[in-house]
C-alpha cells in the first residue's frame, strides 16, 4: 500500500515538474479501442473441460498534458480502460452418486453444454510516456501505465447455456429423462458475481502519425500496445469447476436439490497460484489543444 502511495505521489510530482519546465504545452484528449486478452497458462486435463483463450474487446478514454521541446515529446495523464473478456468452455459431463426421495441409489448425470466464461473490468490508468517526433509527421511514445482496478464482474453462462440432468438406475435399462417431478430436466444456468482484480503495471508503446498540424490544434492516430507486467489474479478460490447452486435454480428448494453450474475459471481451484496478465492492443486517436508557450522554442514541426 505504501508503495502504491509513493508511486502516485511521484507521478503527480512529475506532472508538476514538466508543467513548470515546459516550453510548449498542450492539452490532450484521446479515445482508443481494440483487442484485449488475459495471458495465462493452465494445464489441460482430460477430466476437466478445455477453456479457450480469454479474449475480447477493450475501449478507453483519457485526458492529459503534453509538452514538446524541439522534437522531444513527453506526456502524462489519466485514462479509463474497459475490457470485456470472453472464453468458451468445452461441453462436459458430471456424474454423482445420489439417492432419491425413496432412498434408492442412482447415478445422477449432468450434461453442461454451451458454457461461457466472461469477465468485465474497468481500470483507471496513470500513463507516463516519452518519445520523439519522426520524419514525415510520424512519432513514437514509450513508457509505462500504472492501473487501479475499480470494477470487476464475472458472468458464467448465457441464454444458450444448459445443464441437462437425468438419472441412471441399475435396475432399469433406460435412463430417467425429462421428468420434472424427479428434477430430470434441462435448466438454463447464468450466474453473475463481482470479482476484483489486482492493480496493474503495463509497459506501453505507441507509434503513429499526425493527420493535422497547425499552431493551436493537432490530430494524430496511432497503433498501441499495453502489455501487463503484473499478475492481476487475486487467487480467490470459490470451489472447483462446478458449483452446486440450487438457489439460482428455477425449481425446488436450496436444501434438497443438486443443481450444478459451471464455475468461473478465475474463481475456481484451477486458477489457484496461476498468473494472469492483461494485454491491450488497438488504435488510438489523440486531439491536442495548445495551452500556452513560455518562450519561442523554434520547434521544428
């Protein structure tokens, strides 16, 4: 916690220093959008469903202060990033030894199909970047962004996700299916829960070109990549690959039903002690508005 406070103090001291020392100051506003993902390595097990890449789209808005000295550029600011990350999960079957209401043992079979695993996250980032103007109005910036997680949500399942249950009795040849009075029926399972992530530190690179340059206003477009350097997973474990969740079932009471649903990867024991690092790649549009100029720096644009 103390380190986070020190980083924020250093960041705002840097902003003050460059503001006082600048020779050509600009107010910047930008928007960005692109591809986002969580990088991770989970060992696949034949007894567990395969999870595809956690990936999706991201978007962001930011405000900052930028100063120029000849061809040198430095920029600081604050931005918000939203990531919507999706993953597909292979269909899998769960079997459990059970006893019906008449005391007769049977095997409960649960087919979990069309499973989805989605995460939403919002970070507030503090970028500190520096770079140079290049020939033919090209430029580059390189630096770091420290991100504070302020929102997170996990959503498993969608309108197509189904848990279809049936029973197998040794004394009967055919399984017991589609019997609502025995709870043998398909159910749609969707579950939402809040999930927090650790703060992030990302290395950032931006390469682009000025589309418009005049004395008081500039527009530029760039490709960027923010590559997370820290593990943002909080190692929260809420069970295995499935959770018995009759409270969210459409029928029955919580005390008598076994109604499993798929558990989010980041909340399951499969993710325990695993690293999850974010990456965000896309396009960025920046608008620059001139603030003031303390002296004529004879900048060559």
